[in-house]
C-alpha cells in the first residue's frame, strides 16, 4: 500500500519539507506553481537528501489547460492565485492596507486536476505497484480555490484520511474576483464528501480567513496527528490565534440557544447557524 502526504500550494515548503523528514516511509507530493518557489523547494529537498519528496511545478484546478497565474510578489508570494485580484478600491479596511492584496505580475501556467497529478506521480514512482493508495493528509492553500482543488481529486477523494484547507469567512470580502465559496459552503461541501470538520483556526490577524481541519469519520484524529508528527509542524499548528474545536462551539450554541458567544469570528451568528444545521440537522429536513 502506498502512503502519501500531499501539499498543494507548498510555497517555501515549510509543511512539505517537515513532513518528508518526519515521515520517511511516506511519499510527500509538494505542488507549487511559481517557478522560483518550486526550484528553491527542489534545492532544499536535495540538500536535505529527501528522496521521498517530489515537487511538481504546476497549478491545480478543476480542468487541465494553460491558465493565468496572478502573482503578488509581496512577502512570500503567498497570495498568488488563479483568481484575479479585486480592484484595490473595492477592498475592505483590512485588505486595503496589505501590500500582498495587489497583483504585481502574471504568468502562463499549466494546470491539471489533482486526480491526474496523483495518477501521474504514482505511475512514475511506483510503475509496477498496483496496491491501494492512502492519502494520510492533504494540506491545501491555493488562495480562493481550495475546495475546488479537493473536489478535483476525483477517485482519490475517498482515500484522503484527513486534511486542512483555507476558506474566507465572507466570499464578497475576498481579495479575489470570482471567489464563490465562503466558510459556510465549505462546511456543506465537506459534509457531502463524508468528512467531519474537527477544528477551525484563524489564518490572519484580521480574522478574514480560516483554516478548516477535517477527517474521515471513524478514525482517531488525535492518534493520526501524532503518527504523522503534525503537532510539531509549524504550518499545521499555525501562528496567529489558537484553534478551537468546532463541535464544542456548536454544542455550546445548541445548548444556550443565545447570541452571547464571545469568539473572534466575523459573522459568527450566521456561521454558527449554518454549521449547526450541518452537524445537527432538523427533523424531517431534506439536508
């Protein structure tokens, strides 16, 4: 059986490199479309002699083809996206003051689906192996299209044990044009894929985006995290605000049935209402 860890939007490789070192018996696939970042990651992997880390310079989308990658050179180019940047005049107070909310250049980029990329890597790495594939963890951070990337995994979606992805709290306040899904839609899509959201974590001081942590039902997520040494991974843990258990939040709301919940979430009322319906559907509901 092939055990895999996938990092889509690897950037400088902080997640992928650490996971490759901690899990030498796993194949770690790092996907990073920006050439200079991908090349730097390849060099780091060679310096560390990480033969189990494969870097793919490509963008992941719902369909293959050549598309435009919009790049912001500010900071670590971490806000670069296949989605175009919004007009600066439309930005809210938080994004308006950030230099990485503006595009500085664009490049033509080859895109493929996650399903095709994983198949390609497996065929080249294990050409004679026909055993099952297990994706023990997937980290997705592609700025505005995270859920689409997960859905593009196709036949491999059912093999993903756990993962994390990034979601905007309010799609209309994203820095990207064409941002369609907000955090409440992510709840719905993950539930439809038979995942359980076990934690939320603010991804920025402005509380505009959150990391959603999810896993398959029936697994001990604490043990799974320990097995992969994720609790020591800086990207998994994050560095803005502490994560909180989503079920405890929803359970508290369900019991109190009040608005008096003091948590650092924008639009907290609507988010909790929507999340509560996903976790505790009403009787005779069609959802």
